[in-house]
C-alpha cells in the first residue's frame, strides 16, 4: 500500500535539452496524484556530492502544471558530482537517505545514466529510473528512436541554417556551420538534410581515428569548386563538432587557431574547428588564385534551452509518466525508452557497457538509406564529374588546376558513388 512517506527525488545531469521540464512535470503530477512526496534536486547531484541537502525544492502539481512547454530546466543542470568515486557516492546516498528519498528519477545522457546505475547498484533500498536525453541523439535507444530534445534542436537548427543559406546566396559567401555532436553526426546530418544545406560533414565519414586537416577540408573544397564551376559563389556546410577530435593537429599550419595547455598539448575540446577549416581553405584556394568569402558560425547553445516542439512535448510527458509508473510498480532499475511504440524500462545491464560503465555511443550508419539520401542531395564532387570531359574542363578552370591536377587532387573524395545506391544520371 502506497503511503505519504514514499518520496521520489528528481535530478538533471549533463547539459540542457528541450523537454526536460516535460519529464519533471509528468513525473511530479503522476507521483502527487498517487500520494507521493516529490523532491527536486537543484544542480544535479553536485550539492549532495558535497554533503549538502538544503539545495532542494518540494514539487507540487501547481508548481509544474504548465512547465511542459517551456525550455531549460526548473531544477537547473550540472555535470558535477562523480558518484563513481566511493566517497562521493557514499555522501550522495547518505544525503538521499537523510531526505527520506527511496526512489530516484535521473534525467541525462550517458554520464548521468552511468551515475544512476552506480547509485542503483549500491543503494539497496533505492529504486532508480533513468530518462535518457541529449540533443546529440547518440544514445542507443532501441529501434533507432530519437532521444528527447533532438527533434526540437534539429527543428530550430534547420531554421537557423535556412536563414544562413539565404544570407549566403544574397551576399555570395560560404558558411561553415559547426553544430553540436561530441562523437556522432546525427544532429549535423539531421539539420543539413532537412535544411537542404549544400553539404554536411560528419565524423562517421572518416574511418581513420586521425585525419589531416587537408583530408578534412578537401570535400568542402571540392564542393566550393563544383559550385564555382556552375557560376555560384555561395554555400552552407554543416559540420559536426566531433570532427575536431579526429584532426591530426600536427597538420594544422595556422598556430593562431590552436590553444595549448600548460604542457604545450593541443586541447582538442577547445579547438575552433570552423576557424581551423576556414584558415586552411583560404590559404589553399588563395594559393591558386581563387577568391572565396568563407565565414564560420557555431550553433549549439541556441538549441539546448529552446521550448520543445510538440513532438518532444508529447514524448517527454510519456517518459516522465512511465518513469514514475515504473517506480510505483517497483519495476527493475533501468532506462525508460520507447520500444516498438510502447514505453518500457530496460534494465541498466542491457543498456550500459560492462567494460566502460557507460552507454555505447550510437553512430550514424553510413550504409543506411537515410545517409544515402542525405549524401545524394548534397553538392559534392563525384566520380562522374571527373569522368565527364565537359564538366571536368569547367571544374579545372574553376579550381585553378589543369585537368590532370584536378583529378590527382580530388579523385580520392570523388569516388563516393556507392553512397547513392545506384548510379543516377544527372540532368
């Protein structure tokens, strides 16, 4: 029999994502309607990790009834509080005990899921349900279903890129648009594909762990050359920030673009990817007498706290409700997901890699139809461009190279026809 003494705590880890408040609201309303006490933990687990239990708020239905359509997080977010350290984990569990908490809902990405699983393993009387969120869409939700926040981030990203596309066309410039995507290119591809960007570049295209700056810039250069051969000086390239991790920094010539730590090592997390690529492209093209205006734009923080679109509003209310329902029914600790159209809780053991202690990263499948369609409608140099004498001559003129030099420089990136499934003759 449920009693008033049942208390569920809710916290948000990692970065913001549209829809967080929807989860908080739905879980709170369901809990309150069942006679549970609801406690919101401010700033993730950071205060409990320091042994402080006063940074909380009691949540009632009237506190949350209209927040599902708002951006941000009423409980704020934090990445601090590493519960994998035994002393910190002990403080967090003791703090939850002092607060009378016997059930926990965590909202976050792979790091927060890992923390939730660690608390569930050690907190013998603590039931834990994790709600996965990230605008990167790189968590392994079964059936390829998106993580909440992704659809809203893509929607707003598309609007921004479409505006930049119009500006590029009007002013005759190229934009290199860097989007979030720490490891995978889902957000960049989703934005670029839906917006109809000139080109999208994601980490999954490069099989090697280390790529030279010239290899990374070459597909963009090819796109610029192709556009110039058609009489256009504009374009927008959407680039996933995770590509910065692949760059062989020894190949970056412009030291002004590089930040180093006290030991002189390049901090890849702080590498200004857009500026590095722009600098390289400018030098490469100018050396051949090609004048192109290249501008960089980073979009990411604009997306994270936006009000959720209806998809994420509906989705997060389902997740919040299901998380609380699982706690009431004492379902096994785990991750709440939509599986085959139904909301289910999958045990942490099924979702978290035993070796790393984290959820595996879901990468873009470059052999999928979705990727093939995205690639098909991009402006890239293709093998057919180099094989056709008339097009090859125009490209050579635009590139500042002779035809032999054109083929030598671009043939490695032009052999991408397998992306299109079948060869489709161009009009």
